[in-house]
């Protein structure tokens, strides 16, 4: 069984258990407790700034950026082992995490790197 669309690890586990209970109610024999494994969390993130993708390509290792093919930069992070799509608008899509905590660590690490290397420019606050 594959569960997609849940907004959290807890919600995905709850959804799987709901389906298992429904199957049992309808006469399907299920012995033992299901082994639930989260394989791929996909998270969208808004950093709220402008990212220079051209400079980022040269500043980060393991990147791929071909704007004629796809508008985002593909960044393969080693630790945690995730892939992050980075868009110039400051939006990110993080894929491949197995725990929500890995998403938080990856995004924090990337944001700190972007700031440290001056690759992100935040929008000025309006007064």
C-alpha cells in the first residue's frame, strides 16, 4: 500500500491504519500490525528572498542548473541525503527525506549556506 498526500508523518500513519481497519471490517484477514515505512517526504518551502541561481550553481557542490530545460536549480545534499529544487523566487522543494526532522535540518543548513555566501537577498520590509 502506498499513501500519498498526507501533511505529516503522523497523518500518513493514521491514514494507513484507517485503511487497514476498513479492510478488516470488510472481511480481509490481516495478521499482525502493519509495517509502515516512510520512504519519501516532499516539502515546499518559502524562504522569502531572491536567490541568484547562477552564482549558487558555482558556490554549491552537486548542483545542476539548465534554465533552458527547467527553471530551478537541482541541489543534491549529502547530509541529510535529500534533493532540493531551488527557485530564484526563494521557493524550495525538498524531496527524499524519510523524517520531517531531516527536512528541517536540510532547509536550515541550505538557508545558512545561502546567507553565508550572500546568495540570497531578502525583500526589504515595508514601513
